C-alpha cells in the first residue's frame, strides 16, 4: 500500500514537472518578445536566449514604436486594423449565420448539395483566391483602400457556416414550428429563437475571425499599397529596413501592444470558445 502510494505521488510529480516544462516551452516565445521589448537595440542580440535585459531601454522602445513609420503613428495603423477587423468580423459572421440557417433549417431542393459545395470550398487555399479577388477589387476601383481588406470577408466563411450548422442541427425543429404558429417569420425565428441558443457557436466563429483578420499579413500586402492604409502586420514590417536603421526595440514593443487585444479577447470569451467547439464536436 505504501509503495503504491509512493508510485502515485511520483507519477503526479513527474506529470506536473513535465507539464510545467512543456508550458514554459510554449510560452517562451511570448516571454522572449516581452523581454526583448525592454532591451536596447545595442545589446538585444548579445545574449539572444536570455530573458533578462543587459541594458534596459523601455521608454525609448515604446516611444519610438508609437511614433510609427512612414509619417504615420502606430495608433493610425492600430485604428486601421480595428476598423477592418470589427467590420469584417461582423459581416462575415452575419453572412455565415444566414447561410447556416438556410441549409440547416429551411427545406428546399438541393440543400444538401449546396451545403456540400460550401464545405468543398474549405479545401481551396485562401492564397488561390487572392488573384481573382484583386482583379475584382481593381475593377471596382476599391484596391488600396480599407474596403479592399473588408469586402472579401463580407460573404461569409465555409468554416463558420459548418461550425454554426453543426450547432443548429442539434436544436429541435419543434421550436421553429412553435414560433411559426405564434406568427413568427423566418427572420424572427432566426434572431429571436435560434441566435440565443447558438450563441456559443457564433462566439467561437467570431473569435476565430478576429484572430485571423487581426493578424492577416498576406491579403493586405496584396490589396493595399499606401502606408496610410496599412494595418498593424504591414506596419510592423516597416520597422526593419536593411538599407537603414533597424528599430528592433520599437518593433518588439509594438508587437507586444498588438497582442494585447488578442489576449484580452481570448480571456473575455474563452468560455464561449470552449463551449462552442466542445458542443460542436459532440454533435458532429
């Protein structure tokens, strides 16, 4: 009995030590980024792996980073990212919600076929769609604008449609029929009956959309050419220039600032994320 108790305690200790080491390895890049934002440019790469700065230069790094580049402050780029992200998240979730409602709750010929077509688009890499999207935006004279980064998201996402459909299929249709008897229309059923129930799935989709759009570098790089319309990922790229001074301190400092909304969103809505994905997985 004593030996068995010791073995259980040893197993628990090994498990917790391994978990701590694994957690530290996972969070180390973030700790390194934060520590690097405190270091001076002169000593930043003397001892690369160290998290303790040899020379502290916090004020200089964050002040130079907030000054921005190309004649625009970092707050200007932050505003661009906020506008693009908020509008794109709202429009893509709204469109995906309508599509999910149509294929999961409305009976019409070919519903399964069209849902299959939506799912098949998930196999198409997003990079493949950039060229036709750019041609369309240029024909509409919308390239090099904030709208160019928002419009491709306005028509929903196949992944979000799938996520919401899986949740809606677990809701009894009796609710729809009862609402229709009470005189509620299709739109009323969606927003008064279903949306409150599928809120975890909608929140999960919104969190994913926020992460993807906020950190997107490729599409803005193709669609936007003027620094005044740059989002944060494009702006951070300008803090380093091989032909001039590289402001690594400002780069790391503003990278930390750009991560704050992501961390806050995750902390605020993580319960919806876990609930939405777990429930979808069970129903799928």
